C-alpha cells in the first residue's frame, strides 16, 4: 500500500480551515446584519406586549431592539413614546437628545422631546423646544390652526405669554370656523359647530338624552340673547325715529349690521334646534320635536332643509376632534387669566368684535370639550366611526390613550372650577380622574 504524502490534503483539515474562514467572514454579518433583523423581531414582540396591556414587557422588548440596532431613530422614538406613557419622561428625553445629536431636524424626535419635557413638568423648556422645532422647520404658524393651538397650549402650560396664547387660540378658532359645516349656507362658531356635531353623533350612538341636555343649555342662552337683541334694536329704531326721520346713511348702516347679527344668531339657533329635534325623535319625544320644528319655521327656516345640509359622520367626527382640542385650549387659557381680562375676537359679516371672557366662558368651553370627547370615545366602538376612515390610524393605541386624554380634559376643568370657587364640582372632576386610574395634577401632562 502506498503511504500518504505529507503534502496531501486532509479532508478534515480542509473542513476546519473553511469553517474558520467562514466564521471570520460571517462575524460582521452576525453583529451588524442580523442585529437589525433581531431588532425588528423585538419591536414586533413589543407591539404584541403593548396590545395586551403589558407596558413593562413592551418597554423591555423595545430597549432590547434599540441595543441591537442603536442607529435606528425609529426604534428610539417608539421607545421614547412608551417611556413617556409610563411616566419615565427623563429617560425619554435622553433618547430624543441622542437622535437629535445625529439628526437635528428630526420632527418626530422634537415632538417626543416636547412631550417628554411636559411629562416631567418642564413646561417652559417644552415651549422652547416647540419654538426651536418651528424655527428649524420654517413653520409659518400664523395661518395654521393646529400649530396655533399647539403653541397656545404650550404657552398656557408654561404660564407665560398668556395674552399671546389667547391671541393664538382666537386665531385658530377663527380659522376653523371659516370652513363650511356640511352644506349649510351659513357659518357656525366653533363652539356651536362642536355642539351640533357632538349632538348628531351622540344621537346615533345611544347618547340622545345627553345631547338634548347639552343642546338645551345653548338653545336657552341663544333665545335670551336674541330676545334682548331684538328689544334693543326696536328701542333704538323708536328713539332714532323720534329724533330724526329718515335716518342718516350711517345710522341705517348701523341698524343693518345689527339686523345681520340677529339673523346669524337665528340661523345658529335654528341649526341647534334641528339637531335637538333629531334627538327628540330618536327617543320618541315627538311633541317636543314638533315644538322645535315649529320654532325653526317661525324664523323662516326649514328643519328638513337644515337636516339635509348637516355634515356626514366623517365630517362630524373630524369636527368633534378638532373642536374638543381647541375649546379645551381656549377654556384652559381663559381660566388662567384674571376674570374679565381676556378678550375674544368674534367675527360676523366681515367685521371683528371684541367680547370679554370670564370663568363662565372658560367652563362653557371646557364642558363642551369634555362632552365632545365622551362622544368621540363612545363612537370608537360604533358603526359611526367605521365611516371616519383616516381619522384613527391605530384603534388599539387610540383606545389606550383615551383614558389619559380624558383625564387631562377633566383636570383642566377642575383647575378652572377651583379658581371659580366651585370646590364641590372640582372634587367631582378629581374623583372622575381617579376612576380613570390617574392622579389629578400637572403630572398628567
């Protein structure tokens, strides 16, 4: 038998050499290529944990994902958001700063940093971060209702520039009120359109009686205002006729402006009466429905025509979401200011009029904001909300944030009720916040 040559390849040796070289070549792939793959798996597990209500496990999985793929800003932002939600704002802010050190104009990171600062009670720093974000993104805030509302709210939380905050929210509500409300041939103020939209949806989801209660307060107030305005106009005409007839052009123009304001109020009242009539019909109170319809006819308007022109479900849901946020901001700001010091700019017939606000106006806005939010909350599980495609991107996350958002609205109202001296009502809000597993206080922000 022929002996093996010392230079002949040994199959085992060859296998070991190939395995060694392969390990060296695959090492970077294992650490750098597989890292992101494993990170995505961890992120998916975090979503599963979050959906079943296990926040600690969700944070653990996201933390692991960030460790495996530390250069992925999306994972860090996701982790920061969950940390904020669990009350760990300081840790979230550190993550945001890490992202901003590499990507200074990362908008989600700036937003998360603002929220993390709010969660820590650092409201002035949050306002500074918002202003930095606005400069870096070259925002033109003056014509954007959402950004005006956001800046107004940050100013109110910081307790600074309250007069500027009030101007911001007045501008935001004026912009929002310029949009059509369904196909109605007239415009409604933000409060009235919020009330109408909330009433329409509430009637369809089993909250008709609550809708009637909220609508009735505003209907009664508008009736009193109209009666007073008409009496004032009639008295002015009588006095003017006694002094000078025919009136001068300026006097005639002034009377016509007054009549226009009255007509706008009548149209607003007719809209709310129509919505209330629909609610009465839903619960079988046909006599009360017919009374509202008759009152609308007395104003030379028609309930059926108004009902046909009201917005659809999607339009109502959009109005509810926007108005709840804006009215909450406005009410909170008014409540922060000394009584009688806040001026609201009201527009009709192309002219601006200043109206002085007080705690009553603040509470009116906050009450409607809470009602609108309650309607929105209940609509999430209804057929109504299925028509509002695009307004809720993640139903599970939306449901999880509902309790916190509602607690914040209730706390804003609690603060104003305390300032107005209604301590019993404030305590009711405090109890409602605790029922949501939250504790009343600035920590809610």
